[in-house]
C-alpha cells in the first residue's frame, strides 16, 4: 500500500520504512533550507518536495547510528 499526496509517493518497501523515509527527507529538507545544493534540478521552490524526491530516488545517503532511530543524511559536495 502506498500513501499518496498530490505529487509524492512514500515508498512501500519492506526494507525502507515510511518513518525512515519521512525522517531522512525532513533532515534533507533542512539541509536544503540552509543552503545545500539539490541533487536534482527542480521546478519546485519548496525544499520538502525536493528532498522527498531525492530520498525516493535513493540519492540521499544516510547513516543509521546503531539502528537507534537517529538518522543523519550525509551531504556530499
């Protein structure tokens, strides 16, 4: 089952939980708001939309610190 919004689909993958997707996308959106460059050319000016697309495509690498729920996207320049 996929959760759909107007333009975004949260992945329905047994190895990638919805919670993980949302946390990583939110942290990536914060990076974009603070001036990080997007991995994709985007027509959207909203960092949340851009970050969700980047995470959905697997372009955002993150570390899962001992699987304790602390997810941190790693920014590459």
